[in-house]
C-alpha cells in the first residue's frame, strides 16, 4: 500500500463521515464525530490492504471495494445510533439518578475500544505486510 492510497482512503472516509454526521445527523452509538471518522478511516485502510482490487482503477488504485466498505461501516454505525435521550433524570425526591436507557451506551464503550484495537491491528498488519 503506497502513501497516495492511504491519503485518498482517509479523504474518502472523511468525506463520507462528514456527510453522515452533518447532513444525516448520524454519529454512531458514541455520539462523537471523531469516533465515527476513526472507525471509517480504519475500516477503509483495512479494506485497501486486504480486499482484492476489483472494478475501475484510477491512479493505479481500485476504489470500488474501499468505498463500499466505508459506506457499509457508515450505514452500520448509523443503524446503531440510539435515539437522543438524556443520561440523567430527576426523581420525585429531588435527587438525580441515572436513566436506565443510558446503560446500553455505557456498555458499548468497552466494545468500541475493542473494535478500534482490532481494526487498527488489521489495518496495520495489511499495510506493513
């Protein structure tokens, strides 16, 4: 994998991520742009390193598999975006308690870091092999 492919993969992932974040208002289950972009970039780099090049070739790079994988990950993350809810709610005794609907987001944080480490490992292994 050469430098041009890495740069253009990052740019395509950034463009798709920004479109999903600002136009469609989907951020993934973590609600931040940087997490959404990080997953898309790592998925694109892993696809560029591991998927067999098919389709049209521009600048000696096959973009069809990379764009497909980035869009697929963006759609999966958009589907996993929870509806907007508050994390805290006031109880009748004027004390605050954690809203039970926030628990799935808290549980997803461990899966997020495991997913990031796995994608980083796959992308680096494909780039450096």
